[in-house]
């Protein structure tokens, strides 16, 4: 085992890297961890926009995206205030001649806006170099690319990655060290994007040390697919949550997946603080020394077959976690019963609700649903949220009773919820030591 460099700014790292057979590199607890403890704060080596290259004119924005979320700074990725005099500090990339705000709004076709001149200066010296600016301009006028939204976002990643090779060789080496190899036969995306970039905007000569080849393009795309974290738009109950930007995080990339994770990651992109694109990983309950720390690569409410398919197709492995071992059996039964795999999603809540709550809390010994406690305690009960709850960091080793959701951001005070709900539910479940979680998370009744 080797210690992960820079993984903690404190003197004693809380996690270290281990090589685990069948799972590759992993992060394990290097000391006993308390619920809520921050095990990693990580800064991205690349952040790139999740928006298509060619943005629709304002008249169509409403249909395609939530318009208030549409504009953000191309350096720090904080949302830009709607155009008012309060947003007067917003500046565009120098290559774009019009001034933001003219005509009552931001220019919809400016490919880079910055929340202030400082952000612009930082970007011009790094992520928005003259080559990136020129490349994005050319790519956004490429008709064959504009047909594929996903390819446009991949193109943004490739431009950011090839630019990284020029502006920071060491960060580019780190990127190359992450999981993800070029497949023997390059996939369509790599063939297409490499040819478009070669013809329209080949990387500058200064990146020659790493070269520019189809193999490298394919390998970079593979690394992006396995390691990128989505920085999400704020949660809203009435619409699907979208990704604002993707980031590649050099240390967080070593977290393996578990369908019942013991840690969850938080981001605070619109926070006023600096390093707003960092991700912060906290353990959701106590973790013993030596135990692997895992995240879930997607919301924990997904059913067994969807999870397995996604992990196989997107991440190339078969999940054999405790939850999958259990659900493999009841999933088969349910699929036989209704003969419709798709119906599992809708049935999932019902499955949970129908399981005996006493079993869930370990009161009786039934291994049919041993992990129900996880959902009752650590899954957010806000409609359409499906986030994971983790306690706030402990203070002076005292655990916090405030749980924070990593998707909608709500804070739940377990003690207050117990007091309020307890009076409503008196006699029903309060004898159960876990009742406050059951009530607070609203699982009862499905
Ligand atoms: C983001 S990387 C995690 C770090 C990776 N293990 C490494 O060595 O760099 C994702 C990859 O890790 C592996 N992985 C993650 N979770 C796993 C699990 N539960 N079982 C087996 N392999 C896993 C898969 O190869 C997956 O594509």
C-alpha cells in the first residue's frame, strides 16, 4: 500500500491507496473514521462545460434548458446573475467583439463569458488559451459535429485535455495515469472527433511532447468516461437535474463503486468561496481502519438490473457488492413475476415499502433485505431527489446530528424530526431505536 500524495492537507492522511485484486487501485481508511468526517477535498485538473458547443438562440433556450441556469462563468463555473447592472462585471472572451448585456441579455453565441476580469485573466492563461478559443470557435461552426450533442461535449473535453498537455505537463501526466485505456479498435467517437480536430484545430506544436494521435485521443476519451464527475445544476423537484460541467479529479478518481456506499461526495459550485469546483468526500457513518471507502457512481435508487448494466457498459465491471448479491435473487423473482424489466424502477419504492420494517432495522433475522437500514437512514426522501445523506463533519470528535443531502442540499436535524414526528407517530414505531430515521425519511407508506 502506498499513501496517496496530497490527498489530505492535514498531517495525517485519512485514506491511503491500496491495490485490491479485481478492483484495481482503491482508497482505504488509514485510521478509524467518524461519521461525517471529510476524507478528501480534491481540486480538478480539468473542468469543462457540459453544454453543447452551439448554444441555441434565446427564443429556444426555455425549451432546451432552464434559462436561469444557462449562463455561467467559463473559468469558475459559477452561475452568472441574470443580466442587470448588478452583473456589470461580466466580461466575454476578447475574441468575441460584442459586449455582454447589449440588447438586454448575454450574447447567446459567445462561447466564453467570465464573471469578472480576474476570472477572465486566469482562464486566458490556462483553460481558455488562444488555441482553445480558436478551437471552440471552429468546432462550433462544424456542421457534422453539431448533429451530435454528446460528441460536442466530448470535443470540449478533448480540447481541454490537449490544452492541459501544453499548460501543465504534470497534470497531463496525472490524467494519463488514471484508469481507462484505448480500446484495441478505436470507437466511433474517437475516430470521428480525432478526424474533426485534426482537420479544424490540431493542437499547437508545444504539445508535441505527448503527441497528438488517434490512440491518445481514444485513451483520453476512455479516461474521461471512467473518471469524470458531473458538477450538477441546482436541484429542482419539477425538472430533471442536468450537469453543468464535468471535472477530472486526480485523487477522487481512485474511489471505487459500491451500491451501498460508505461515503458520499459534495460540491458547492455556486458557493462564494474560492476553490468552488472542489469536491468534498465525507463518510456517511463510522468506518473502521483498513475498510475501503466507496462512492456510488450514480443515485442509489437504481434497480439491480439497471445498475449492473450501467456498471458493465460504462465502467467495465460486474458489481459483486453485498447489495447486488442480495438483490440478484429478489430481482430475478420480480422480473419473472411481471415479465417487464422496465417496470422495476416504478416498483422499487414498493419493494422497499413492502419489506418488513422490523427486518430493515435488524430486529428480526431475515436476510432478504439486510440493507434496508441504509435507505431508511441515508437516502433523501425529498421527491425526485434520491440523494445520499451524510452527517455534517463532527466537531471535537462529537458526531453531528445534522444530515446533509448531497443532491438537494437539504439539512435534516434528526433530533428535531424525532421530536415533531414522534408526537404524531407515538406508539407506532418509537420503540424502535431507528424510528427517527424511518419517520424522518418518510419511507413508511412507500
Ligand atoms: C474511477 S476508477 C476507480 C479507480 C480504479 N480502480 C483505478 O485503479 O484507478 C473506475 C474503475 O475502477 C474499477 N472499479 C470500480 N469499482 C469497482 C468494483 N466495485 N468492483 C470492481 N472494479 C471496480 C473499474 O475498473 C472501474 O472502471
